[in-house]
């Protein structure tokens, strides 16, 4: 063991089965403060988190996310919002016109910052014995989420995080071999196909071990998702929110 923090990070697995136990406000606050402590682009602090504990609101989110029952079960749901509304107030205060939200750069900046905030929230939650599962499924119906949670223009719901005390352990999901992830000095393409073949076999065993009926592996599941634009409402709704993504 290198140290406790790294051990917790390496032990991550998503949890989709929660106890009904509530989470103390002091713990929720600690998770949110940890999330806000991450570095962020230009100190613009272009993230907001909506803290949802209301049962009916969570039920609506679960529905919008394609019927993900673990959102109902988890006592806490955090919605990570990329937020150029606050930075626009800064622009107004200074008599300037904000342009960043019209550039694809805002989408990159916003997603990176949200990812960092969410990563810290995950590690904080897991270090306190909680389980989590990120929820990209909210982008299935971004307008529904925007209306439900009163998100203003120049904001966009990037991802959610369901949090609760685990009711059962899940099995740690193996990752692609580290040499497909770590490229020393320059990008290495040579071994990727062979490593993907090996990983597909490993994942077939993994899915068998967790009693998935069908034979799936990494390349079948990934390619079946990526053969289409799986959340087609993201682009039009982002546009409507003011993220033109045309510069
Ligand atoms: C941004 C993001 C969005 C995700 N969206 C969902 C989701 O909507 N529903 C879900 O059950 N899991 C979701 N996941 C969890 C991934 O499926 C999971 O992290 C991945 O399969 C690896 O498994 P592990 O987290 O157990 O290691 C999401 C993960 C991330 C990072």
C-alpha cells in the first residue's frame, strides 16, 4: 500500500445498490467542499452543484436518465453543472460582453472542471465509506433536467453522481492494460489491437462472473454505444442554453 488515499482511489467500483440510510449534512458538506477545492480553469470557477435529496425530484431525475432505479435508491444525488452564468455576471459587472460560452472551448473547459470536481467528490465520498455511481444518463433528456432544477441560460447539466451507503459490494471492473493508457514520450499504437483482444477475453470472464446473460466484452459494448450519437439532445439543448459551439 502506497498510502490510504491512493488505496481508496484504486479500490473504486461503481455502486448501484444502496441502503436507505440518510447521509448526515456534515458529510454532504464535506464532500461538496472537497469538490470545490479542486483546481479550475483561470479561477473562473465555472461549476455549480445541485444537491438533490427530495424523493420526488430524484424520481424525476431517475426517469429522465432512462429509468435508472439506483438514483431513486440513493439518498443523495449531486448534479454537476457547467456554469458560465456566474462568469457572465462578472462580465456584466465590468460592462463587458462574455463570449466564451459561444466557443467550443467553453465545453472543454466546463467538462474538464466538472470532471475534476466530480473526481474529488467521488474520492471524498468513498473515503467516508459511501458508494457512488456517476450518471451521464441525465444527458438523455437535458431539457427535462434544466426545467426541473431551474438551470439558467449559460449553464448545462454535464453529469450527476448518485451517492449512498452500499447495500452490497460490487466487483472491481478491470481496466485496459496500463500500457494502452500510459504512453511514454510519444503515443504508441503498436500493441493496442493485441491488448484489446486480451482485454476482451478478460471482460468476457468478468461479465460471466457477474452473471450477465449475454456474452459481451469491451469492444462489443463500446462499439455498440458509439455506433450512434447516443445522447442526440445534447447539441440542440446546449445551443438553446447559449453554448453555440461554433467558434
Ligand atoms: C461521466 C460518467 C457517466 C456515467 N454514466 C452512468 C450512468 O448513467 N449510469 C450508470 O449506471 N453508470 C454510469 N457511469 C458509470 C460507468 O459505467 C462506470 O464507471 C464504468 O463502467 C467503470 O466501472 P466502475 O466505475 O465500476 O469501475 C458513468 C461514469 C462516468 C464517469
